[in-house]
């Protein structure tokens, strides 16, 4: 155990680290400038429990109805060995629909490491046929009983249900489970994500679509690392993700392509940053703790030593957001970034009002903001007075 | 966000209560609006779960769907909703008035009043838009018939949702938007979308600050969300068992009645707080005096209502799923014009809105120090009356010489900037040459030229009529826009989405899709 890991374990307390998944990794890209969040997530702190201990429980929950519906839709789409799914994906990719495709269910098995190895071996073996190193006969035998056949260049497409991929996040192996990976369609690997939010007349809820894109980017990244680790070209994994959603108000699935190049960059950057936690940790006081077993006052005092960068968007993605919001009370950032910018970038509300009233000596670098605020205050008073 | 609004938000933080950002009401309020609070089932595609609807605080009608995944029950809900909405709409088709068009050469009629629907938040508007989409193409015959009034409801809901996109329209209002148009709270725009928290800031209960009231409103146990999304905790703990009990009751009449009553009680408890907040919000808005140009914009809503009612009467087709190229361009143009007009009208109606333009130098208020009301310009072919006035202002004047300004106090008169001269003490002298609104002769009618000592606001914002653009006929759609419909080789291009692209809803497909099948399932 390195000294960094030791530090993180101390911060976390006597509990095992919380495992990341694609959703939590996607959430990491939300507010990359927040040190508090980077340290807590890097250490795998149980943030929901921590938030509850310090009196700011976060209301993150998912409705049972939404979960049921999501599972039902995925099961429906994958029924019949994925025949319908194969057609949807192939048509969307603009390739002829293969007559046959192998279907490998990788969703079973309790041991994650074992599953990851099995997935890795099978996926690497399913390299697109055009690649010379795709011809690995022992792998072909495992996907669909063609043990004695020679691998041919026109090899059929292969679908992998729930493969388990690995990705290093803050020095720890995280297991990720995409809904489906399609191999040898359009000459590349494609991540297929099945979501139950509807696409109505070609339009989806923008927030849900954005979340799905970041999440899929995490899978693409993990799959690329897998290929790169086996000495293959990571670009064999397409940066276009196939998103399968219900069409309109029906249960009928429809496939769309999502270009996740931008999300890949964002996720990559944040993961690199998490990998350099050592640098961040040097700025964290030695006695910093987020151990939920500690008493609330200690935790609050400890947390306040590591700076957060609260923005209203945090409320939707970070379990600690209500605590940070309370801490940011009286700051212009808590009103939202646009408000803060409109106020000339002044940080504190009291300072804004003092500058607006003109009863404070003005630093030279604040002169412009101060003039703006004074003019605004005068105009506001003028207009409100005129109407009264 | 404008600096003035941000400053008001900062003042709200310090004062502990929301601060006004408007001195008049910028929207029309009907004497009898239809308040509609919808709830949707989580995870489903806009499946209605319940709604409270009515035109008076004590008259909220509760509609519920005991098993929201059941298609027939959904359409039964739509039929029940139609039984309230359609008579409400029809009640506004009473007396009408004649409006002259084409400079008096023709006349058309419009209803004296129009329906107005109020929902809690923008998500409520989206809910109605999608409910309209899912019902307006339904067939009342064939394999999957729906009740008669369902497609008609869909067309009217679509009408309201489309009006809600038009800046300045009051046909369908989201209460949170209506309130934030007039008050700035000490919280962020995201938090303002929560109606209970927003009202907590605007009118906190006695003994609480706005921040405390808003914090209390965030607890779903104290204050249920204003919909259409329900609280996941409520779903898991209360709603799911109640729906299961209803389904399990099956043919057991007694058990079913009891389970239905339990569901009704649960959903009523979720909806009633929001229902009451809607009327409180309405009361706060009614207390504000309406802006001078609000009635004019409501005329536009009455026109649109009349036109749509006639379209339906004449057997016109339901609104299409997607606009064609020409219709889309025309719609965009119409919305842009409406947005520009609305911005100008709000500033003209309200000195607090005009202050935003004064801060950015697009308007200034000055005192008239010199006036030459009899000045005649005889340099042209005919002498014309062109009085000049000189104003002194302490505000920054960023308008260029030659610019055409107008004053909210004298909207019919144009003022051309002749000189802008900075003088001592940060003051600026502005000389304006006036034209229009002074009578026909070479002598200005009394009072039509500003007098020395008057304080006036001049701005680049203009209420002048801008003629609408000309668009080709559908069959003459240019090739740049896909050519005439029917022959569309470009539609085969595989669509690729950029999920980070801004916009009301992210576009996921460029492909032209066929009209929905009449038997399209809704489940």
C-alpha cells in the first residue's frame, strides 16, 4: 500500500471504499474544479452516509417504477437472442443486417475479477475480421459452438451481453458493465446503451441524453483501454455509441447514434486528474477525515478545511451538495454562475452590496465592478422610486 | 442574467425575502383561468398519474389513473380531462368583435375572451405538450378506438403548448416563470423551478426568512414536489403498494373500491399543497398593476384562439408532428419577432426593465435643457418641421450620431441623434432632432415637443412596425432546405447527434419519419 492509499484509507475511516460505476464516474465530470469532491470520491468515501451524519441528507433516490420500466425495456429489447437488437444496430450503422450473429451472455458469475478476465478474453478475440490478429481460434470456439470452424474474414457479428470491463479510477480498479457491446458490425466495436427514456418525434429529454452520453463515454474508454492493453488499436472502438430507446409513446425500440468524442475528452481529463490525487492530497491537512464514524462537529470542521467549489448544478449530482450550499450561503456563486458574472465576479454578497452602496474603499482591480454595481444600484433605486 | 437582476438577487439574500424586478405585471391574467396540476408516472413516457384541475380554489377536480401502465385507463384519463378542458375552452367562444384588417379594406372577427391555462412549472408545459402529442392523432374508430373527445383535447393542448413558446403570450403560463419574471429570489435559477421554494422566498410565512421557508419547502415529506415528477420516496413507500393493491383487487369489487379510495387519498395529498400554492401565486400576480401593453399582447392570444377554433370547426388537420422546412422557418421568424417585440414592450411598460438598458447604454434618461420647437428644415424639396431638443444626462450614452431613438413617453415620435458631447462632471449633452407625432403643419401641436425641464428617457429600442418576412410556398421549398417535400434524397444521410448541443430538446434524428400509425401503442 502506497502512502497515498494509506492517506485515503485514513480519510475514509474503517470502511471499505465505495465502488464507482459508470454513473458515478460520469458524475465526476460535473464539477471538475472541486477539490473536496475529488478527494472524497478518490478516497471512495460513503458520501450519502457522510451527508446524513453532518445533518444534510441528500434526497437521491430512484423510483421503483423507473427501475422496473428500465429493466423491462432492456429485457424486451434483448429478447430472442438479440435478433431485433442486431437488426436495429446494423440498420443504424448502415451495414447489411447479418443473417446470424453470436450472442454471448457475460452477465453471470459472482466473481468480478473472473468475469472481467472472461469478458476481456472474449472481446479481444472478437476483433473485427479485417484485423489480422482477430483470428484466434480458441476464442471463436467459445462464442457459439463453432469450435471446429476456421475463422473466416466474413465472420459473423458478435454481441456481448453485459460484459464486465475494468477501468482504473484514482488508482483502483473499477468494474463497469455496459448493456451490450457489438463486435464486427461496420468493422468496429460499438458500445450499445439501452435506455428507457422515450425519443418522441426524434427528440429526447436533453438532460437524460447528456447523462447517457457521458456514461457511454466511460464504457468506450474502458473498452479502448482493454484493446490497447492487448496491443490492439484502441480506435477500433467507435466513438459513436448506439443508443436504443423506446420510440414515441410505444415500447417499440429505436436506435440512434450518439457522438461521444467530446465526452471522452472530458472523462479522460477527469480520470487523469483523479490519478494524480497525490498532488491534490499535499494541499489537504494531515488530520483531514471523512470517516462517518467520527462525530458530526469533527466532520464539519474537517470538511471545511478542504475547499469546495459549489455551484447550483451540484444539487443534481453530488450527495454533499446541500452541505456545500449551506456553506456557500452569502456568496454570489450560490446564486449561479451567471449571477456571479453579472455582479462583476465579486465573491461575497455583502461585498456586492457594500460596493453598490458606495460605502467601501475600492481596490483598483474592483474599480470596474464597483462602478457597474453603483450604477446598477442607482438605476434600481431610481426605477423603484419612480413607480412608488 | 442582467446585472440589475443579479443585484436584486443579492439584495434578496441580504433582506431574506425576494425583491421585485418589475413594477408592473407583464402578463395577462384571466378572471377565470384554468389551473392544472399534473402528475406523471416515473419511468414511463409521459404517462399521466393524476391531475387536479379547476377554475376556482375550492373547485379542484381530482383525476387519477389507478394503473398508469394501462393504455385504456390512460385514455380514460384523457377523456376525463377533456370533460373539463373542452367545456372551459368552449365557454370562451361567446361574443366576438370586428377587427379591421388590410387598412380597413377587410374585416375579421375575434372572440372577446380567450382561455388561459396555468401549470406549476415549465415541466408542466412539457407534460401538456407531450400529452397533446400522444392524443391528437388518435382515431376514434378502427382497431384501437379512443373516446371521441380525446383527439380534440390533444389538439387544444398542442395549441396551448405552442402558444407557450411564443414570447409574451399568456395562453399557457408556468407559475414559476410568471413569478420569476416579477421577483428575484436569493437562490439560483435551478432552485427557483421548485414552486414551493420560490413562493417561500416571495411570501415567507410569518417568522421565517425566505431562505428558511425555501429550505423547509425542499423536504418532500413537508412539501410534495410540484410535479409532474413525483418524489421517489413517495413512489416507493406509498404509491407502489397502493397501485399493487388496486391491481391485486382484480374483480373483487369491494377491495377495488377501497384500493381506489386509498390511491385517491394519497394522490390528493400530493396535489393539494401545489394546488393551493398555484392560487397563492396567482393572488400575488394579481396584486400587481398590468403593464400598458399587456392587453395588446392578449389580443394576439385572442386572435390565435379564434383562428385555431375556426381551423378545428372547418375540419382542419391536427398540428403536424414536425414542421416542414417552410413552416419551420416561418415559425422561427414569428417567434423571433415576438421575442423582439416583447422585449421592447416590457421595457416601455416598466421603468425597472428599462433600467437594464440604461445600464448597458442602450437607453438614457436626461433633462431637457434647450428646446427649439419651431425649427423647420427647408434644405429639402419641401420644408418640414424638425424641432431640436438638447438633453443633459449623467448616464453613459453609447448611441452613435445618426441613430434613431424613441421615448416610451412618446412612442410615435422619432428622435435622430445629432450631437453627443461629453461635458464636465461625467455629464453628456445630447442633441436630438424630432420628427413625427407633431401634427401635419409646420407648427408643432402644443405639448408634442418636449419642454425645457422635462425628464425623458430615450432608447434605441423601437416599437416601430417591422414587416414580416416573405417565405416561399411549400412546393417551392429551395434545395438548400431539402427541396419540395416528397423528393428528399438528403433524408437518407445517417443522423449523428451532438448531445452537448444547446436547445430546447436535443435532436436525435434528422431522418424524416412517417406519420404515426393509428394503432401506435401508448404503453
